[in-house]
C-alpha cells in the first residue's frame, strides 16, 4: 500500500485498488490525466471513489439515465454547487468541459456512471479526447479525470480498437467481487463449509451482505436453509430479483429471454456452444452475439479445455445468476405465490449438483491458482478444468482442477497436478485411480507427468484407505475445506 496516503478504515479490503487510485491522484507526471474505473454494480465502486474524492478533493458527479439536455442541466447544477454557488447553463458538452477544467484546479474529477452520458451523447468520448489533448481545456488544470461505469460492455470499449480515448488512460481499474476467502471475512463466517454455501449463492459482491439482505448473515450451518428462505428466496427483499436486474442493466442486451435461455443452458451443464444451442432449440449461429455480449459484460467467461485443442467451455462468473437460473427460474411460479419453503425443498438436489458442487470446483481452482511453491513445487502458470479422453475404455475422464507449470519453450508441457473435487461425497481410492489413469494417458500424449501430484479435493471427507495412501506417497494430496480457507 502507498505509505503516504493510507486507505480509509471504513473500506474493507480493496488495498490494491486504493493503491492504484493513490498513485494516479498523486503522480507528478503531466501525462497522467485520465483513468477508467469499471465494475459491475454493487461492487463498491462509488463507495471507493467517494473516499478518493474526500481524500484528494475535486469534483464528483453521478450521471443518470436521461437525455442530453437534462444531463447537461444536472451537470451544470452540480458544478455550480461545487464551485461556490450560482448557476451554469451549458449549450453542449464542449462548453461544459471547458467550464469544468476551468473551475476545478486540482484534485480528482470523477464522473460516475459515464455510460449513461455516452448513451445520450455518443460524441462525448471524442470531446474528452480533445479536452485532454495538448491544446485542450484540461491543460489549464492539474485535475485528473476518472470515468467510472457499471455497464461493462460499454466501459470495456472505451479504450479498445479505434476508440477516441484509446492510449489516453494512465489507469484502468476493474473493481471485482471479493475472493472467496475475503468474502467469508466480510460476511463474518468462520465455518468453511457454511462459507462455501453462502458464497455459492451471493459470491463476493459487497452490497449483498448489507443493503440487499439488511445485514442478515447465517449464524451457523444449521441456520443456512432458514437464511436462504428469509433472504434470497424472499420476494420482499431486493436480492430476490437482483439476478434479473443484472441483465437489464447492460445496455447492449435487448432480448432478455434469449439471454436468460443461454445462461440457463450453461447453468444446466451445457457449457459448449453446440450444447447450448441444442438445449434452447436454436442454431449455433443464433447465440454468437448473446455470448459475446455476456462475455463483454463479464457475466460469463470462456475457457479453453487444456487437453482438447479448439474446445471451449463457457462458465457463469456471477454465483447469484447461477443460483437464479438453476433454482429460482425453475420454481418462479411457486416463489411468486409465496411457497418459498416448497420451492427450496424441491430444489435441494439441483442446488447440490448444479450450484454448490460446481461452485466448489471453482473455489478449488481459485485455491490452486493462488497457491505458492510449497503446494505444487512451483508457482502455477495455468489452472483449468478439462477432459482427458480414454480411447481404450471408450471413456472420458473429467479433471476438475488441472494445474500446469509456466510454459517452457522447447520442453513438454509440465503437469503439476491433476485434481478431482467432490462437494458432498466421501472420497475414496476410486477417485484416486481415475486421476492416475488420466496421468498415464497424458504421459503417452507427450505431457511431462513425472512429478504430477494427484489431488483430491473434498467438501465432505476422505475415507481411511485414501488417507493412508496419501500418508505414504508425497505425490498424493488431500485438500479439505480447512486447507482451502487457511
């Protein structure tokens, strides 16, 4: 963390993000003038930027979804109020930017929810580019401009390709959800099993801890089901409809039914493009645009199978969306009628397999990726899930956590670990033998598996025979919930 400007105590975590803002705000370089801050709603962007504005001074404006005329009027009122009173009436954004940099001598100029302004005034990025140029209005001020927004597909395009602001930004900061360990601390949950269950529904979004559930956190594992009923499945709380609103907030999304169908297909396990198309009854070409928009919005991510070239899998990145598509959407009528207990009772098997189980696999991959040399012998270069084909047995072996060493030119790809993750099952030597078979098959294909560890991840426990084998073989690892949260 920057030693000169400490992070305010009321901000949980976000040390790296705060350090980035401090370096941007305090830079002595005259070339540091523009920063881009993005992140989906509810992640605490405004909270963090407000703290920066308080610390470094300047001007803070939050845009709304409105017309250009109304936005200019709101901007004029805010700037006049910040400048000591009076009234500014701007004819256009060119005039507004000239007055802005004339009125704000130093500190930060923060424009939050910038995509709303772009929607009404598409030429605004070009006007900002000119203002930041060698002869632009910004030269009369030492203030630094921060543009912030929640529409990820829009914010992501500000600095790409031939966009006017490409090459102008000195800061590109993405505010992401808390990781699973930090989320457990934020929710004040000490039981790792309970922490995984809660994280599998609400993820690491800060607002879901307080505003959206009124500060209600499950007190114990025994309280989890009751907590689900009184929060995420409670039609009277904002969290109930939040997953639907996440789609509605993305400006590039039009046919929400098609987007929900695509997300529902992924949540059901149809993670390939062809599998999704077949599941929703559309051609593969019909879902190309929705997939691109969802990926730009950071609601899904595309991952390449490390063992099968050209095969990509899509995963939903927001746990609440997975929970909605796998559980709530299927029981929506029952939920709307108030039978939350019945809906939750009917969804137990689906929740364990499609939500908690898959989320546990993702947590295990996160753990592996963040592990140091003491776990796998070297720092991992890549962690992914993949499928190893077994031609002899006409079978496919699913590897939930494949850990690779960094690429070394001229050498076979080194596999540090092959792992299987089971959330609700006691793991036994059968799981170990499947991993051993995958290791042997990969060795035949030319991978370096000489020191590959076989790793079993369990949310339940390991039987005594498997534990005995692990105790006598350093290439067998058992990772339980305590290790994941340690």
